[in-house]
C-alpha cells in the first residue's frame, strides 16, 4: 500500500486522541535535514544560550522527521539525523514548522496495576519532569535504513532503569497520540513485579549507572494530571490507561 507523506497531520485523528496502529516504518534519508540547513545560525545562537544555562548538555545526534503519513496498516515517515541542538531550537518555536518529532514510550505496568515512570535529573534538558523511561531515536536505533522502535525502547529502558523489556509481556502493535507536531508511540509492557519491586530495582541501578540522568522513579495509580510534573506527552497515555472502560487487559 502506498501512503502519501506530508509535512502536516491532515486526515489524522484530533490532537491528543489515542488510536492503534499495527506497524510503524520510519525511513532515514541521507544528507542534512532542510530545517537544520535553513536555521543553522539561529540554532547555533540558541545552543550557546542553552549551554550557558546548563553546561551539562551534550550535542549528540538524534532523528527528526521531515514528512509523515497515516495509512490503514500503520504510520510511515521520512527523517534525517540532526544535532540535538537543532531539536532544542525546533521545540521552542511556537508553530514547530519544518520538522516532526516521533518518540517511543514503553509503558511499564507492574503486577499490582501501577505504571512505573522516572523523574529526570536537574542537569538534563527535561529537568524535574516525570515520564516513562525513553529517549529520541538515535543513529544506533537505525537498522537497514529505518528506525527500530523496539530497539530504541529496550535500549533506553535498560540504560536508564536497569530493567529489561525482554522480561515483560508486550502488547500488540502501537498506540499513538500526537500534539504540537510530536508523535508519541506507546506500547504496554507488563511485568510480574510489583511497583515497589520495580522502583527498588531502578534505585539500585541508579547507584551504578554511568549516565545519571534520572533522579528517581514513581508509581502512577491514577490519571490525575496534577499528581506529578508530567511531560505533556504523558497525559493522553494516562487518560487512555486509567480512563473508564479503557484500561487494557
């Protein structure tokens, strides 16, 4: 099936609405992202401001999408490898034109029905925010020219929490929500551990982790948006999971 790709979300469900897809195919194109080329000077100036405020930031490489499409059998996109500094500049723009961000949320569910998330450290770009252990797609997540969401999710969760997604039962396909040109892919991973046991494991990992990005772990037991300082991408996931008649089993 051929899916037409575009730079907007025309024909998609409304923002923050959660829906299911069977597959996601993200192709990585060679060369520079047009946004990076067009805004190079503004990006460099913003990066100088960012590192002056937070010298711990690192200008690594990640994936920013260029075009996206939704078909009957999934989501398809094309993107480029960009510097993290380009992403930081892009996400500060009011309309966020010129790019689209796709990221994967592995939703960790405990045996006693809680969702286990992390709180980011004060030296990170998302200081103090609470969300599921995750990270943007990076070059090491690219296999045969396409981003691999499973590889990304397992790598990020293992690095940040010490928990292996291979020890969980994974849901089928992906659930999706989009907001302000950012697309959240999420999949439920059910563990045979209580929330308390999962948090204790994460806290032990924090003592030996090389990159100490997280400041702790939390158990989420309701859709209350005010319970923690959530990243905005968390809110549709919480409503979906804890909503009346929507809790997956």
